C-alpha cells in the first residue's frame, strides 16, 4: 500500500471514524473491482454473454467482471460496445432514473472528460434530447471527443470552453452535471499517482474552483431543472460545505433525496449538523472507488433562461447560438453504408492505423470496416489496398497480437 500523507490520514480518520476508516485502509490490500457498462444501442446488435459477471445494482446494463481483461486489445471496446467505468460513478444512472422525469430538451455535462458519465447520460436520456459535453482542457477534450464518437449516439455535442462561456451563452438546460475537478482522495486506491498530487493547499484550491464552476452553471439551469454535483474526494470542504454554500447562495435551490438500498452500503453525510441527503461511496464499504454526490433542484415553474413559461418542455437550444462554444464533434459519427467485416488480426491492424487489403470485388471508395458486425471506422478502398482513415491519435501503439483472443473477449 502506498503511504498516505499524515495530514490526510489524521483528518480522514476523524471524519470517517475509526471503524469506517480501518475498513477503508483494508481496501488497499484488495484488488479494485473491475466494471463495465454496456452500450444499450449496440448490444442489441450482437450476442453478449455475461454469465461470469455480476450486475452493478445501481446501474442498468452494468457489470462487475471477475478479472481485468486486456481491454486495449479488444476491438469491441474500440467499437464503443461498452465503456470501462468505475462502479460508484455509475450511481448517476440511479439518480437519473429516480429524479429526472418529463420530457427533456437540453442537458449539459460541464466537466466531462474522459467521458464515462457523459456516455452514461447519453444512454439514459431521451434520444431527442441534446447533450452538451464540455471539457475546458484541450487535450482532455480530445479524449472526451474520442469516447463520445465511439459511443455513437446522435444529439451529442462536445465543446471545449471554460464554464463561464456557457453562462455568457444564455443557453438553458434541464439537467446539468457538475462532476467537478477535485483533490481526488477517493481515487487513492485505484491511482497511486493521485496520492503524490494531494496536498492541503490543493484541497483549498479545489473547493474554491468548484464554487466558481457552480456559480457559472446555476444561471444556465432551467427553473424546475436538476443539478447533479459530484466529486471523487472525501473531505467536507469540497462536498457538504459546498452544498451548504449553494443552499445559502441560491434561494431557489433545494436538495432532492434518492432512495438507496441498505445492501449498497452507501454512506450519508459526514459533516456534523448537516442533514441534507447526500451519497458517499467509500472503498472497503461500498463496492467501488470514492464518490460524493448530491442532487439539487432549482425551484419554480419550468422556464427557459429567458423567463418564458414552458408548458411541456424546455426549448431546444438553437445550435447557431453555440458558435462561440468551440464545438468539436458532429452530431453523428461518419460511416459508409458499405460494410466489410474484419478478422481479429485485421481489426487490430486497423486499430494500429495500418493499411488493409479488402476482399476481391469490394467496391472502390469509402468502406466501413467492422468487427463481428460492429463498426470500427472508415477506410478508402483504392483496389490494391485500403487507406486507413482511423484517427492517428486514437491508434493502438503496441505491436503485440495476443494468441488467446478468446481470453480477451471472455467477458462478452
């Protein structure tokens, strides 16, 4: 186990209590659970065998795996058939299922990279609802764009701006997810690098940044809309104290409860005197990494940001209004109606951005190459070879091809 900073240990033991903190420490001696979430659009097209997997109870189409396969060498992973996501983060699905009702027009994931919660949102929202997924940092926005593109849903836009640009845009949203940047205490078991990056000074920086993000997001939330605030950290400054600040800052804010099952072992508030319903996942107690989540509704008649009363649903945002929001993705992923299925070695070669030779008689021009019927991307067939149009920045860098392909795909 990596050595935890003493100041973190002292504070968190006091916060959690001895028994809970000891269970948390014990989790470092255990392998973190491996979980995936199936793409409900694509899994209907294939044959999925999940007999050796256990459902994640708070998320539809999600499973714990008994071991961690080599996901990088699985073409179905690159085809967007499933997303590898930490299980506690999937609690967002239960929140949406219980609280979000009625027709939705526009939703926003304000700090969306790498895309786990955004792809979950997109799968859970109505097909005709437009989801905006935003990431301020350019290189992280590129990763978000890759994952959103592979997930393959229409009505999904990726933007690359700071939250204040949304505030200035005057766009209105029915649901806003603020999965805010945090000090990362809940990821210590999964990612030891976060331990080295942690400091009390960073905690102070984070809780102030989080309030700035919420301050930009709240005016964008339609009356009657829902803000979901989440972090992957434990301390109360970034969690309960920020929720308390929101309730004091915004007269129209109210916390909304979510019904949970006792066997999920979700912890409530750890701040003395704070009685609002919040939800904490703690490694060693709940089956996942660290997560804090709270759902806040904006009271009032359902209106858009311009104050016009809406009878049924929020107005759809006019895409012409978002030119200043630096849209990175189209509404749909490009494919050719002409499809060719590849063998496993061919699929890996394609994902390594190598040229292919397609079967004789394949028409010239753009062709969608697939694996087991699932599209991977495009090539341009020129006869003697097919030029690879898979984005170079997405390519698999390893030259190794595993001998036991079935072992890689045993989870599907």
